[in-house]
C-alpha cells in the first residue's frame, strides 16, 4: 500500500512536470501603466491565457515608451514581445534618428507578430464653437497637452495647415480637457489613442462635440496613414470621421521559436472578437491592418497567416 501511494505521488509529480514544461511564458513590454496601450496589454495577457487554456502565460511589463521597447530587443533573451510603431523598427535597423550611434546587429532579428489598435488622431471641438473644419480653428483656443505623440502631431498639423500663430494654445493638462471643454475654457482639444478614445467618449456624452475630418490633401501633407472612424463610434456621430493614425504592431525577435510565434499569433486572432466585446478598440483590428506592417514577419506567425489565407507582401516574408 505504501509503495502504491509512493508511485501515485510520483505520478502526480511527473504530470505536474509535464504541465510546467508545456506552459509557455511570454514577457510583453507595453506602455506606461494607466495608458490605453497598457490596458490592451493586460487584455492580451488574459486572452492568451483563456485562448490557450493556460498554455500561454503573459507577464506585462510597464514601459516608458516605444523607443525603450525597441532598444531592449537587442539585449532581452527568451520570448520577449514588445509594441512599437513599425517606423521605429526601421530606424533602429538603419541606425537613424534616435538610434544613430546605437547600432546593433540584433535589431535585424526583430520580427513582427500581429497588429494592434493604431494611435488615432482626434481633433475634438465643441458644437457651440461652430468649428466644422480646420480653417475654422483660426482665432480659437485649442488644448494640445505636452510631451505626448498627440501633442507633437497636433502641433505639426496646425503648422502644416497654415494655422501657426492663428490658434491660441491652452495651458491646461490634457487630463483636464473634457472639463475645460464643458466649462468653455477651450474650444477643442487634440488627443491620440486607439478609438474609441475614453476622453472623447466622455466629451461626446457630456456635451455636444464634433471630431474634425481631414481631406485627402491634408492627409497627404501629414504623411501618416489614413484611418476611418465609423459613424456611430461616438454619441451623435452620424458620419464617418476621416483622420490619420500611427500604426502599432506587436514584435518579437528570432529568439522566439517558430511554434511559439505560431501559437501566440493564432491565439491572438482567435480572441479578437471576444476582446472586442469587452473593449471596442479591438473591433478595428482586422486583416486590413496587416498592410501597416513594414519589414519581416516572424516565420512562425507567417505560417499561421498563410494557413488562414492572409495576403502578405514580399517584404513581409
């Protein structure tokens, strides 16, 4: 009897050992805690666990930004996944801009896995301001915020569209934008994030707002990717909003084996619909965003895309 008990315990131990070996652990480097992209990372971690029945465990790490994420790709080992706009990967691999003098051959081992919601530009104005298009911003007070992609991009657009020194820039934190809009301190604000953006939802629900559309010439001037925010995304939004975006993609390196990349990518796409039920920003993720991936896709992820019939470009293969 004692022998049987011993063998039984040994069997449990062996089973546990096999389970532990079957578990794949991923480090996912995302964004600042509290940001929408950090929330996305947490959702991805939950979706991976659910979709793999516990076979894929994702640990989310806070990041100070995409440049840090890319930089760490050269020194991190194991299953390191990180998010960044594709343009930064190209700059790192070419040793340009913020990566000049920081060249590393390991940057050439970076490979894409899947697209995530894009950074989407929103120019939000109150209905009572009477602003219908960018030319109407002249003489108005607009909040850009400071230090963020949205603030830099908003300032760039104001200059590109001939509005520099014709718009008053409010000295208010972006976190106070909705209340400032409601009480008339500002006529509008600029924000960038995945859509639907929480602060735009709040502004649209609490007071009448318009989100400005760009025309084709303006989009060309920005040199950004065109994006459509469908009608009905925000309260009282009866028409599509034509705006710009900065694509964001989840990457890894060739240190990740093909089977892990395959399972990670397959599980991600299988959970998109469920994630969209919990957070609307996932509903904009579809095959169309694959075109935003510049550079090579990981061979394991590529195997999955070929299985389901996604069209990949020669540069992605």
